[in-house]
C-alpha cells in the first residue's frame, strides 16, 4: 500500500555509495508519489529508478539545512525543462521558500508550473487527498525540524461470492451490479439486495519519516498505530557522547530504545555519518540498534525499497 524508496542515506555530505538525504513515498493507488527532503543530486538518483518528476505530487522538506534541500532548484528546473505543467506542492519552512524564490530570481529559472507553498509552521495537517493524509510533527534540532506521518487508507467493496453461489447466482453481470451497490432483480421475482452481499474492506498503512532530531520521544504521538518509523541514526552512542550536544542528532541506540518502547513493528535507520560508510561501521550501528530493539530492523541503502 505504501512504498518507500531511499534516494539518499548519508548525512551532511555524500559518499561514493550514499547520496545526501531524500526519500520517495508512493502508494498503490496510482503513479503519484511524494518526496521527503531533496538533497543535492536527488534528480540524478531519480534517473536510476522508475519514478518520474511528472508524477510527483509534492515535496516535503523537514528543515532548512542544505543536505536536505540543496537539490530543489535542479529538480524543479529539470521538471520545467521536460514539460511539466501541473502544480507542485512544496511543504517546507518559510526559509526554504524564501531561499528558493531568490534562486529562481537570480538564476533566471522560469518554472512552467505553479509551486504551491505550504508553510510547515502554519498547520499540522499539510495534505489530505485520495485517501492520503500527511501530518507534520515538530522535532528537536539546531533549527526547526519536523517529521511527517503518512497515513494511507484504501477502501473498496467486496462481493461475497460464496454467498451468491449458495443463493444460486452464477458469476456474471449480476455480480458486477452488486459490486456497484445496485440491487438485482431475479427471474423468479425476488431481488438480491446489494447490502446483503457486499461488505466494505478497509486497508491502512502508516509511515512516519523523521527529520534531524535529538529527541526521538517527541515522536510518541506520531508513532501511535504506525507500521514503520524512518529516523536518522547519525552516530553510535559512543560517538555522540564525544561529539557533544551541539549537532543535535540521534544515535542508533536512542532511536532503537524509543522504537522498542513505542512498540513499533519496523524501524528503518538512515542519515548515517560518512564515518560509518564501510562494512565495519554499518555493522557497528546495526549491532547497537539490535541490542535495544527487537522488531524488524533495517539500515537503509541508497535505491533500496521498503514495502508496507
């Protein structure tokens, strides 16, 4: 129902194997998709997967730091140059919009589509359409930072085929009419009531995607009923203690402890310091998280996809 494709999993600067932060979120409903953060060269990553900027509905920027937004001008320029016409939603801090406006003005970047800005500080529910609700939750970082909760609900009516066969109604046009909610008259003078032979089935998937954040517990409300949390694990706890509180990031241990306490079934760690971009470093982060979390644990890699 929800698919997450990681386009960048490094923090601060890219590495040979990891680009800076970006994550695609798409549903099973159609080709529409959303982008959470847009680090430099995100548009290059899109060349390697089957997602088009023409199907991109909106971009959510967690905070103003460059490794989360420096890819915006290039991505928007490419969308315009390849003929995009429909409006694009930009859910972002006011500072990101101001910087982008200045870039548009001073580099003669002319967009062929409307850019609809939603100020993160103004409202908690930032988007609601087609069964998808996107809400934002404030976090703790050096600058205002947010998490996004994606709730996708898909409902459809299902006809009870076994009950119809038991009633002596073979597969055919009558089934289709009942599926549409229409009562069906029979040759013997009786009527099949749609309400007696169809039921409403609802499926729901919830993903929480955090921005930079040194206090995972701030996501307690956002993670209620969630299927997966995607959160930065920039450091191990030992390194975080050495670095000190200044950067205001999380460790694998702290995120794992929160996920365990919150009862989250799946935790995906990302936004790794480049110092861990080797086999030993990633193993160290994974081991630390697994000491504190018993659910399904994933350490994201660029171009990796996770399905709910």
